[in-house]
C-alpha cells in the first residue's frame, strides 16, 4: 500500500465513527478529501456537515452533502481530520494545508476527534514538520522575532493567504517535548491567530493506515 492508499483506508475506517442523524465536522487535506468521498455514500444518514475550509466545503457540496454554517450549529458529534504529525499522546501538528484556525474552531464544538493519517505521520517527537502559525499580516515581523526567541526559525509561506485573509509562518527547528505548554505560549504572542499544535484538544483516536491495514491508536 502506498501512502495515499493508507490515507484512503484510514478515511474509510472513520466512517464507522459517524453517528447517524448528527452533524459531522470535516477537516481539510488529502486524507480529509478521502473521508469526504466516503461520506458521500452515507450522506442520507447524517444531518449535515460543518467544513473547516472553503476547499472542503466545495468538495462536500460537489457530492450533494449539506454544509452548515457553524453559527447555526450547537453540537458536532464527531470531527474527522488528518494531521501532519502525531505523537503517542495524539498531540498533533496540523496546518500543512493552512486551515489550522478553522480546524481548531470546528473541533472545539465536537464531542470526539477522529484523526486519520498514513503511517508516516506517527512520530516520537513533534517538530520535524515545521509548525504552522497563522498570523495577522501586519504582525509578520514582530511575531517572527518572538518565534526566534523561542528557538524556532520562522519561514513565510510564500504566496499563501488563509481563508481568513492571514499569512502563515512555518516554524522550523522545533523539538516539541511539551506540546501543551508551547501551544499556549504561542497563542499568547500578540498578532498570532492560532498555531498548529493540537494538544489542548488532542485526537481521541488515531486511525493509522499501515502496510498491514488500519491500526487504531489510542492516546498513551
Ligand atoms: C490542513 C491539515 C491537514 O490535516 C494536514 O496538513 C494533513 O494533510 P494530508 O491529509 O494532506 O496529509 O492540517 O490544514
């Protein structure tokens, strides 16, 4: 199985976690796209979805799946999304696709977070994947200086604007041993909208596509 087959297998397995007659939160990226395609087959069983990006909303609509505004929704039964890295605690780095802020917002309303990923995403220590930080454009330089003080090497994601009209600084050189602490620290920097660490609300379960099939990983 190549990595894309592993993503698809993990996304298919997430269908088991869909709760009938409820609203489903949908992430962003290639693995989330596989989930959207699988969800199409059972769209009659759900009330609708909330999307974490314009791209996912468009894909959901192309399948005839209803997409609701989060402001119309009180509760999401389950949020399904990919990740760039996960550690054994299921603390994640997300935002490779630049949708981290909306992903965190949709997740915050969900009762359960099912993360779907290929086998390359499970790591011992977070940080080989540069940590995405969404920043208000006028704060680019001052936020970058603060990130350097924390030991990172921020790099502007060239030619990219988020769905919220902001920029992304991808922070290299981090070896993240205390994800929860760093997630809070980064969010204290004035000008940061949010960062791609998902430790305060980690995944409840990681469905990991592997050569041997889909492994269900629970937090260590
Ligand atoms: C988008 C994300 C994605 O979940 C993450 O980048 C993983 O993407 P893929 O499923 O394409 O490997 O956080 O903002």
